[in-house]
């Protein structure tokens, strides 16, 4: 169980970093190979 929690924590850190570091005004990030996806980054208020 600790493995899965650690893996989830690492992936969430990658997601947060990818969204925060993305430049430009697009609602989507560039392709993130480590996550095998693009991320939707529009902030919901």
C-alpha cells in the first residue's frame, strides 16, 4: 500500500509541476511523456 501512495504522490507532483511550469495561454500542456498524456490546465474558479 505504501508503494501505491508513494507512486500517487510522485505523479501528483509531476502534474502540479507540469501545469505550473507551462508557458503560454493554452488550456492544455504540451505532451508529458512520463505521464503519457497532455494535461488540462484551465483553473476553475
